[in-house]
């Protein structure tokens, strides 16, 4: 199954979905990610599939367009 833009669907954990929702709410300026309850492995996974990005020169992370798409296309 593919998402709306033709990217393959990615399996996400509940923690990853919650982080995407939080980063969407934070807006374009992003926010710092505390590792509890999300693991560093989950953060790395979201970066590798380009759903989140670290803002250059900061400790802030922001959701990407692909991450927003994942929120729309992934069942809760």
C-alpha cells in the first residue's frame, strides 16, 4: 500500500504516531524531543523515513510534509 504521494507506507509504533502529532502541533519551529516515552531508536526511525527532521544548529525537531501525510494515511 502506498500513501497519497506514492511513498510506501511505513509501520509506526504508537509512540512514533504520538510524537508526529506533537510535532505537528508545535508547528514549523519544532520542539525539543524528550526521550521518554519515545526511544532514540524510534526517533532515528522517523528521521530515516523522513517523517521528522532536526532543525539545523539546534536541538529542535520538526515534522516534515511526509510526516504530516503519514498522520493522514496511517490508521490510529
